[in-house]
């Protein structure tokens, strides 16, 4: 009997950031952006503006609105839409029971895998990069380490869901000492036994895609140790990566430009931190040349 696929057809994957692009533009590749929001909402500051920036660098951007347990006051989706999405997820079994409450489980991971598969099928000869911010970084890194989990994905699926690279921006990584507890609660509820699978530094292997990672040492919401633990795993397994740790800056800086400033939360433009995007664009170009053998 053929095993039923866990991949999702009904995902919210939006083309974005291509207003100024020519119809005949030759894209370098695709980049799927996973905005942050603590697995409770999708931050618009880490969606549209980032998509525009990558489009300007020659990469076709997509935004993945992966499953979240929406809070009532959301800066991303309207409350009525959040409630509707929540009801659909519950009916489809995408929200699990955990420790007496609801949790997302592997639903965000499955949506990320489905998004990569869909884009790769449409663009078979172009790289597919997965980019994530904060909790969205956890979504991206989850697929980076779990794409070859045979308990979730068939061999055929594994051949098309592995990202060609990861861009991780102040990512949530660990469920251990330096965990972002809010994200872990959304994923696994109150049960510690469920959290191991979401502690991604434990699953880094030689098959994890190359990564560009940045964080600020002053991040008080998602400690920089999250990034350091993941980078340590990549180094241990011989996976190429580029890592930037900036000494100052609040969590959630996005592009760190005037466009995405959020003064009420101490998120100001920072020319030094904003340099991450140019460095990332260079890294993407180098990775692309490596894949092309030039």
C-alpha cells in the first residue's frame, strides 16, 4: 500500500516583491521568506520589505505564511482571518494537543517542505533558498535539518524538498537552556518530552544545507546562543556557513533600515547591522556560482 504523503497542498505561499521587475527578468533563483512572530503571527516588517530587497538583488521572492497559533491582537492578519485559519487547522488536524493545550507540532515544518517542493516544481533549474526571521528562522532551519527524516518524508519527497541554502536571521533554534519559551510552547505545549525534535542543533548533519546566519549579541528575546549552537553543529559536521554577530541591536531588526524601524520597541535603523543584507546577497551569489561549477 502506498503511504499517504504528509505534504500540504493548501499552503499560503505568496509571490511578492516583484512590482518593479520585468516580465522577462532572468531571476538568479528563488527565495522563500518565513517571517517571524513567535509562532503566533507573521511580522509584516519581515515579509514585504525583505521580499522587495531580495527582488532588487535578483532573487525571486516568495512569502510563506506557515501555520501559527494566532494571538488576538495580531500585527499581521486580521483577527477574523486568524480565527478562520485556526478553525481550518484544527479541523485538518494541523493543531495538536500538548500538555493540556493546543500546539502546532510539525505543521510549520510540513508547510515549509511543501513550499520548497511547489517552487522547485515550477522552477526546476533554479536554486530554492529558505530564509527565516526569529520563529520563521526556526521554520527554515527545521526543514534544513529534518528534510531527510524518513518517518515524515518519502525518498521521492526528500529529493525535492531539501533547500539549496538557508538564510537564518536571529533564529530560534534550541529548546534547551537558551530557548525562546514562547515559541517552544506554541510548537510543543507544556510537555518537555515533545520539545527535543524542535531543538534543531541536535539534528545538524553533513546533509544540512549551507547557511548564512546573523544575530545581535544584545538580543534579549532570542539569545545569541541559539545561533552559536547551530553554527557549532554546522562546523562539527563540515557544512559551509557564514556567520555574523553584531554587538548591538534589539531582537527583530529585520533589514535594520529606516523603512522597518519600530521605535516603540527600540528597533532603530543601524547602518552596521543593515550590512547583513549586502553580505547575504554576496553569499547567495557565491553559492550559486559553486552550484554552477564556476
